[in-house]
């Protein structure tokens, strides 16, 4: 009978790496060593693969975002476009409304500012006219000195009135008494009483206004200067001054009967 004893196969011819029992697999050892202690080249390759993967994910997400409307039908795209157009139109109208309101507020602010400036100017003017504040400016200094007789109250009143008519803006006697619309003159022993205070010769009247016009108002024929010289025997001198300082002020009277009208 033929011999059927099996012949052992040569495992080395078939590429088997398995060794005898109890021995370590060298391929697995190399893989484990590479994972635990990667070389510099392997680390660089790993980093490049990670970057490539991140870029791929970002690209996929961007593509998905850009394709948001890709699956919409034409009618749906028209609705989306109409919605965006309506939103833009509402935003434009809101911008126009806000700009118009801004312009209104600017106009109101400018109007209030102009009204305030005008009111402040009127207050300053009224304070000067009423003699409530010190003032300075160009004008005249009129000195009236008694000679042969006492100067009459009438002659002084005529002088004051002519100066007011000529545009005198402020007047002061003897550096101490400010003239006002309600000032009063009375004869007194040794001089003239002005608003309850005694004035003695010489009477020095400082006036703020146009010097040429004021001088003309005093020196015309039969005017105040001629009257004071011829009727009262006084000596009158007039000086043009570039700056007249009037420091005296009057107290503002409190109205007893008059009140502001309705709506004021």
C-alpha cells in the first residue's frame, strides 16, 4: 500500500510571520513602537493630515451654507426675495423718518437758540436803558459851573431831554447818580436834588452816545448851552471822550399795579 503519511508544509514559503509559540510578533512590535514614540517625519505627516481634515470639514460647511437656497423652487425664491425687499424698504423708510426727525430737532434747537440770544440781547438793552448795570463807551463829558446865579431845574431838564432825543444811551451826574426814565429834579439849598440826593456845582454830566450828534444837540442856536450861559449865567464846557465809564446803577423798581398780560 502507498505511504499516506502527511508531509509538513513549509510555512516560510507562504509569508507567515508567526513564530514558534511563546515568541513576540516583530511587526506588531514595530507598529506599537511607532504609535508610542512617533518619529519627527511621522509627527509632521499626522499634523498635515489633521489640517487637511479640518479644511475639508470647513469646506463642507461653507458649501452647505451657500446651498441654503439651492433646493428652493422658483416661487419660494420669489417669496424670499420679496421678503428681503420689503425688509430693505422698511429699513429705508425708518432711516428717512429718523433723518427727518433729526432735522426737526436741529431746526427746533436752532430756533430756541436764536430766541434765547434775542431774549438775552433784549435783557441787556433794557438793563442799560433802565440804568441797572455799569456801562462804558464813547461819548461826552459836560461840565456846568454856576457863576452869577444858581442853575435852574428847568435848564438841567432841557439839557437832559435834548441828550435823550439825540440818542444818549446812559447818563450819570457827578460820578455818583445814574439817570433813569423816572429820575426827578428839585431845587434845594446849595444845589439841586436829583432822586433824593443833593448835587452841588459844578455839575458833571457823563453821557454815552455818538459824540458828534450829542454835541450838536447841545450847541444849536437857542439850545441848552446857550440857555445855561445866557439865562443862568453858568459856564459850560464839553469834552469828547473815546471812553466814558459809568459805574453807578439804579435799583429796579417793583411794579405795584402792573402785571404781565395773559400768555406772557
